[in-house]
């Protein structure tokens, strides 16, 4: 990009990303803000205190539920994604395109359709309105992304490292821990972050499968947006954004330092 | 100790025969070069020795113990690959210590051993570097050091020099030779470069099309190939079919004394550098002389390769300072003891 263009594009990008946060921040730290005023008439921390007070308990437990749920989804995505990605990345076989299609299908089909279809099945299987059911429904979205990321990682993976390690005395099962995981580490972190963030933002699947029993942060937020307490809604919105910001920092740190060397 | 025996080893991949009836004995403390053109099955054979591929048939013994079914990590055999394959998530020291750490915590003896090997491979002082901070030669030496610290019975090297530039190659050859003499570790060394095989090894095993064709001292393979394929591989371009009778070799145009040739149909092989091309007929002597015309010439630096039409046969000579013209009448001669005779049943 030429320098002149960069001078225009980068600030525009920055404004585009940051602009939606301005009203959120204003609301979150406002005590009084009436309609025609451009800025809050009075600043304050009421919304934040509400969160940690006795009335905000449902928000904190939703936050905890979201963290636990998304972490579980991320872990499962990586645990399934590593063997799947390894198989797809390292081996040539007939019908690979079919696998690709099957992996893509939950992303192509509208999430509402997937959630409704799953709901009918889950009712029969006793998984509706359970945490396990919600985790499974999130996996339909998160797992394809994790598989994709790890497929890419393994298509540039040199399995000779494993042969070398075995020749140097590492047993068949220790290879995973001593050689493969360290080599694909950055890719695994990215896949886990992807899965975590996708699960973190899920609303529809949680609502339909969870049926109101599994209350996550997006469920709470949706209810708050319809309500009248805008400052609290703004605070919850900010909470919802935080993992994405943290993820950005983690990935910048862990990937920038070591990069993808080793996978060539 | 490291006496490796391969007995009748064979392998098929995708219904294609890759290795056939390979019999090979590597003596303890020997440096054996496994030589052959690419695709001959050298690396596959090396991987079988390392235990990374299981052969379809045959047996492998190390110091008399059958190891055919022993997994690679439990064999006293370590392989160094064509690429250095240093673990990028570790420092050089940790890479070299890798194999020792697998067995347990590093002892003082282990550390001493690592220091010794790092000095031997000229890597001292680089222990804290990451793999990508090392030059190509350093990486290759580190890969060698990582295998050497384990003091394996047999060390397998898969073309470890092919990625280095010519200058570094020579240094690395000397280094490997020195280390082999110092440590006495049995080494099997895969290469497609015949000069490298001949100059470095105690013995050479030549592989062509998945078979071991000849195993022996470098000079033996070079001057006394067992069959025309081996002869051609080492550049014995003049192969003449004929017959040995009463101490003489006869062909359509040639008749010369056969010093220790076999009786019956055979092939005479003469190295191009043994043949002399002269503009005038030499004085008659014991050496055979043939008249011919220059077909073409190719300057190759230290010598010029000359193709001469002698009747229906073409003779190739490699001669320093050859100054001829195409079509010129010349005379070709060679010492009788430069003729190597191979019985035809080996063909």
C-alpha cells in the first residue's frame, strides 16, 4: 500500500472499528443522560456497581456460564480438530472434497435451520435444555473452523520431525507431547481462540437448545437491550467484547514472538 | 558395538517392488557408503535399518540379535535425515540433549558428553541459539551432534551433505570422516555422488533399481565392477562383448591377451581415461592399437572427452590436453592390464 493511501485507510479503519464503542463507553459510565443532550448530563459508576451488587448476580453467573461453556467448546474443538486436521492435511485420499463439504455444511446452512433441526433431535435424546446439548450445538459451528485452521497447519507440517524423534528414542505415544504439540502449538492456540470466540458470541443456538435454562452472556444482553437500563446493557456489552480483545493480545504475543516457524 | 546384518530384505510399496533380496553386512566400526542414483531405494533401505519402515520380507540383526520387529526408539540405531530437522521450539543445546532427555534427567556425565560432542562438531558456544539462528552447515552439524551424543551402535546418514554448497560439503566430509575415526561408530552413509562415496567410505554398496549390485572396497567397485550396469554407473563407457579363449579375448575387431579373464562369453570394460588417442600410429608393442576417426569432442576442464569411430564401434577416451578435429584420423591404444573382463552370466 502506498504511503499516501495508508495515511487515509488506516485512520478510517481505526474509526470504523472504534466508533461503535464510543456510545457503549459513554453509556457505561453515565449516571444521567437524557434525549437531546449530546453527552451524559452526569457521569458515574452506577452500572458497574449494579453488576457486582446483589441485583446483578444473574449477570455474573451468566458470565461464568459463558466462560465455562466456551472453554469447553474450545477444548473439544481442538481435541477433535487435531486428529481430523492431521488426517486431512497429511494424507491424500479419494473423496476429500466430500469431507470438505461435510465440514462446511453447518456453516453453509443458516444457523436457525441447524438449531431448529437439532432441537427436535435433542428433545428426543433428552439433550434439550441441558448444558451438554448447548455445547454440542455450539460445536456444529465451532468445530468446522477449528478443523479448517488445523487442516491448514497440518498441510504444512513435516512428519519427518516425528521420524527423527522416534529414531532419537521417543516412543510412539510420547511423540504427540514431545514433538507434534510443540510444533503445531501456535496453530492450536489460533484454533482454540476461534472456537472460543465463536461459541462466546452464540445467541440463537443457546436460546433454542438451552430453552432459557442455559443462560449465557448474550442471552442476558439480549434481554437487557429490550429493557430500559441502558447503562447496564452497555456494561454487559463491554464484558462481551473483552475476550475478543484479550484473544487479540494473546495471539499477537504468542504468535508474533515465535511465529509459525517449524511448520514448513 | 554395531555389526548390522540385513538378510534377504524385500519391500513392496503400492504393488511396486522397491527393494529385492537385499543382503548386506556392515562390519563394526566401518563407514559404508550406500551409493546409487535417486530412486534406487537407498533411503528406503536406510529407513528399514532405522526401523521406520517394516520390510515385507527378510531379517535384520544387530550384533547377532534379531531387531526386525524392534521399534525405532528401542534400536541402538540412530538416523540423521537429509534435512537437519532441528526442533524449532528448542535451543541448540536442548536439541542436542533431546535424545538424552528422553531417557531421563540430564546427569553430569550427560552434560560432559554434550560438551564433548559439541566441541567435536565445532558447535561450542552456540548452545543458546535457536535453530533458525544457525547457518545451514551449523544446522547439519547440530543434527549430527544430536545423534552422536546417544553413542548409537550404528549411525545412519541420509545424504546429509546434499543441501550444502560444495565448499561446506568438503569440510563436512572431512568432519564426518574424522568423527568416524575418533569414535569408531559404525556408519552407513547414503549418497548419490560416487566421488563422495569413493573418497569417504571403507566400503561401498551400490544399489540399482532396488537391488544391491556390488559391495566392496571403493577401488574394487571402480576398477572391477561385477557387471556392465555397475561398470556404466562408474563411467566405464567402453564395453565390448566378446569371448575368452586360450588366454585371449576375441571380439569382432579386437584380439588381446586376457590376463586373468574367465573362459567363455564375456564383456571387456575399459575406463575412458585408460585409453590414449594419438595422431600417428604408435610403435608396435604388447598393447592393442586400433585406427579410427574422431567423431566429436567435449572439453570437461581437467580433460577432454573424445568419441572415436573405430569401424562399427565407438570408443570413448578421456584425455588431458587432447587437440584434435572432428573427422581426423587417429590411433587408439590402451594398456592390456586396464581391461577388466566380466563373465556374461553376470549380465
